[in-house]
């Protein structure tokens, strides 16, 4: 029952039906899902939620006691609920947007680190090769025509969508394709898939492969392929059959990306990262809906007229015409009031004097909701949702009114570490797999000039592909104090420039080259390049203060 239905029934004088909890066949299960209460039945939070039609990733099927079976059993409903609440629940929508922004931001930056020892080249040659790779990669990743199979998005946009897929469905599914596109130079293309295209319903043994939940394994238990429904964008007239797509080519080039956060040993599919936040987020939305409905009803009956006419037993006088208090009958009293108010309507417009019938009085009703307990309870639900999702309450709610400076620093510390871990588990592997496929093509086609005497790419794939991926730095409560702390660490030898710059999402070599270029341009234009104040030869232009001790 929606909000409008509740209001209509209340206005019509009908009661609102209590939420019906779906019966559970058999005894309560000790293995509870995220929508179950302590008795094994759906909790009151989800009582009004139509969960019967969920089919995200295929229908439910028993998984027995296989490794990760609990994750497999819950992921279907959890994925569908998360995607549904993404468009109807402000808390879930805020969490998805905030977490994706922290993890990816405007995209990760490549810092190429070819292993010069393994490649048999000098460190200077490795540095020149690194510059080539980074410049060519930057152009390719920022060009939708080059990197996206549909030609619409940059690689950084695809990475953001991939991370949001991890938050809502629990996993990232994509294909690194090889195709020719008009106007494109390279043939390496990335195609991001909906996680539902990885068919969870396929569990079979055939052709020497054991397939479980859409993932195919060889006899040694290594992933060799995925059962995917190859939908073509724009083609809505057919539902293609599921096909087996090999995970790698015969020479080791990655073809399918399947990334998820490992929770249990033997886990095959991913569980949405927001699963623990769904119950408090949905409860918060439900509370807000009912409070709003109550407020609307109380607002519609904000003013009433109280009369001294009796009710209850006196209403029987309408049929018997029995006198009331020695006066006219109740029927005559009601008729007199009806005639009076029919002629003299009560108006609440400013400047109007309303005359009431003798014995009647005007009562202004005050809304009793939300009351003093509503705000603390609403905030507690927001805190639970943010904590379960690995975010901070302040960022999720936008409420900083009760947060001190020290508390804000603590509130940002743990979420930043969680974000760093998720970036390393989902975002960096996405970039790294795509980078390795692109670098193979770039080296084989001559886009990247390999140093003289260096081996071919296929002979030293890992040595050429070594890299560090940097994202935006973590948010800080006080940038000045954070900068002062970094300076102290540098001055006392507790950190390196590369480490400090990396924490801010910057690459040391790029910053060094940029500062060198700026210094040359400023000096050529006749300006003095600013130097740090901790330099030994630095002298202040300001007059020195009198530091003579006074008696």
C-alpha cells in the first residue's frame, strides 16, 4: 500500500490495514537472511516489500553445503533489492554515489614501472619506456572511441560503473574484446556487462568442464570460462542463448573480467557490498513514509469544532426523538447547527471573525509527529546503514551539526582505509587487466618503441606490465594540519616524497617534471621560483623581529 492509498483510506474514514507478514513453510531456519527476523520470518521492515518476483541472476536453487553456499543463496535477493532501492531510497543512492566517488573519483592514474632488471635494460631506458607507456595510455583511456566497445564512455567512466556494479550486485563482469571500430587506431575494446548476463542458473558437468553458477572450471579447479548471455546493445527483439566464453586466450590474454570481494573460501559469485546496510536504510525510508502520511492526515484535520452535544448513547435519540437535558431533541439540535453553519460558514482567512453556535468552540489541533523520539531513531538508522556500508554517518546524512573536529577526523579514518582496500580489490584489478591487454597490442603494433635488446612483450609480460595505480587522496578534516604533518614526516625522514605525494593521489615523477618545467618558465620570464621555507639557504624578505630577551 502506497502513501497515496494510505491517505485516501484515512480521509475516507477507513482504517489502514496492518502489514501482512508472509507465512514461512516449516520450522524457522537457523540460517537467517538479511530480510529475516530473529524467528526466521521476514522482519517487519520488509513486510511490505514484494520480494516474490526477484530473479536477479536467475531463480533460486539449492546449493547444499558447497563452499560459499550462504553467499550464493543470499546474493540473488540482495542484488535485486539493492538495485531497486538505488532508485527509491535516498540512503542507498547516497552510499553508492559517495563510495564510488571515493574509490574511483575521476579515474586512477597510471605510474608505469617496467622491471629493468628482468628486461635486461638500464634504469634510464626503463624510465624512458615508462614515459612512453604513460603518455600513450593516457590518450587511449580518455578516448571513448578507442577504449569503449560502444564508443560512448572513457575508461574512467567504465571503471566507475564497474565499481557501482560491485556495490549493487556484488561483482564486476566485463569483456576485453578485439574489434575494429571506424576512426579508432587500436583494436582493444572494453565491454562492461550487466552482472545478470553471467548466468547463475547453469550448474553442469560437460565436455570435461565443471560449471557452477555460470563459472566453468577445469579438473584442477582453475577458472577457464564463463557462461554469458551476449546481449547486443540496441537489439531488444531476441533473448540470446547462453554461451561459454573462455577466460583467457591460448597465449594468456585476459578476455573476461569477473571481480568480486572474497568473503568465504570457495566463493564463486559476489555479494553486494551494501547488503548489511539495506535493512536500516529501508527501515529509515519506511519510517519517513509513515511519518509523512501521519503528518499529512494531521494537517488535513488541523482545525475542528467541538460541540457540547453528547455522543454515544445520545445518538440513539436520533431515532427515538428523546429530549436531551430538557432541551430540544438531539435531532433538532443537529438540524439547528446544520442550518446555522449552512448560513454562516466558518472561515480561517486572516481578518475574518467567525461566529460559532452557542456551546461550540474552535480547536486548533497540533501535529504530534514527528515527536522527540523520531530524530534520534532516524539518525541511528542512518548511522547503522553508513557503518555497515563502510562509510561515515556525516557523509551519508550530510549532518555535521553535532560533529567536532576530532570526531570528524576519526569518522574519516576508517572509511578511508575501507575505501583503499576496496580500491585494491576491485578498481585496480579492473585497470590492471585492461592495461595488460592494451599494452600487449601497443608493444606488438609498434605504438610503444621497446628499448634495443629488450625481449618481446610475450616473453616478459609481467615485467613490462608492472605498475602502480593512484587514486585521489583521502579526504581530510583540516588540510593545513595534514600538510604540516606531512612536512614533519619528510623533515624527520619518516616518509619519502613518493609516499607523501602518493597519499595525495600524485605521481612523484610527474610532479618533479612539472616543477622543473615551471621553474624554467618562471625564471625565463624574470620571476623568482618559490622555494620551501625549510631550505638552509632560505632567507625571509620580512624584517626580523626583535628576539632579545627582556628582563
